[in-house]
C-alpha cells in the first residue's frame, strides 16, 4: 500500500500555504525525508495528510483509498502524526502519556501486556528512568523523545514526524532517527520525517521530497535530489556533495 497526494491547496485566510502540492507514491517500508526551509509548508502538509486540516482542493490517497472518505476515528487509526511541539497534560507522568498513546482508540482497560509494552518502549527510547517523571518536569529534548515514543508505540499504516530531532543533541538525533527508520522498515509502514539537516536526511532517508513555498520541487532518492540545482536555490547557499568513508552522502553548504 502506497501514500500519494495530488493537487493539494490550502490557505490561512488569503495566505496560500499549499499550492497544487503533490507527491508520487511513497513505498511501504521506506522512510521519506521532507526537506525545505522554514515556512515552506511542511507542517501544513503533515496536518492535511493527518486530516487535521481540510484542503480546498486535491486529495491524499493510501493505496486506492481517498483518506478524506474516512471518519476521523478511522483516519487516526491509519495515520499517526507526531507534531513539532509536544502537548500533553502537565499533571501526567511519562508512563501515563505513552500508555494513553498505546490505548488510543482501543479502549482503556490496561492489561499486563500493555504495561510491558510501555515499559519496553520507554527502555528502547532510553527514557525508562523518566517513567515516573511528570511532563511538566521534562526538558525540551526529553519531551521530544517522549513524543517519539508515543508515536512508535502506536500501530499505523503511515507515520508522520514533524522535526522529531530539533531539540536533541547529536547522539540523540542519531538514536531517534535510527529507531524511526528501523521501525518503519520492520512494520512495512510508510514514514515521513520533516528535517532541516540535509546530512541527517541523506543518512537515514530512502527518499527525499523538496518543498518550497508550498510546492514540491523535487522527489527521488537522496542521490538524485541532493544533486539537483533546486537544492542550492531553495536554501540560498552553495552546496557541494561528497561521499563519506561509508559511501554515505555528505552535504557541504557555503554562504556566498
């Protein structure tokens, strides 16, 4: 089952954010990095895919299914969206909010299997020591790791991560993106992660989508997209691509 979008249009008042935005079919088991500068429409595109915003035109398809035909509840089961800013009741513990994500739309009776699953999710995320901490006590980076754990404990066809590493140090950036990419592949799900760091995108993504001013300028493998002239024009820098010791792409950016 693939994910694709065609002709999406969305505006806040008179300010057009998505303008005939679309992308070709994204494959299951692959991670796509959505790249582009600030205010290019990445968060809005995610919210449209998730069904939180209704476009004035266009459609998002999961396989042959137009997601707009689903009820809100059914769409939430199919599409898991991690927003850029973590939001949860400050009086809840980390364990509580991850448990709520696991039980989302599945009733609230907690079993021993649920308890074990949440404990394992927190351990895998490296935040087991925070299980009894209140959300109000977390740093920005800790809250971001909790948000990723919330998303990954859910079972969905599509996972959308809006800048999941923006508040993390380098070690935790690599750890979080490794877990996201491994989970997407293991579940055969479709994953899209919005990133600003082109080197992280090149390292972890199978596929890139370049977005600028609400339009997709390029789509394809990191090798294809990062060598396109639209990259330098979009970011307003000179870009040179080399290969690292493991044959991974390395992006060097220079201001003129």
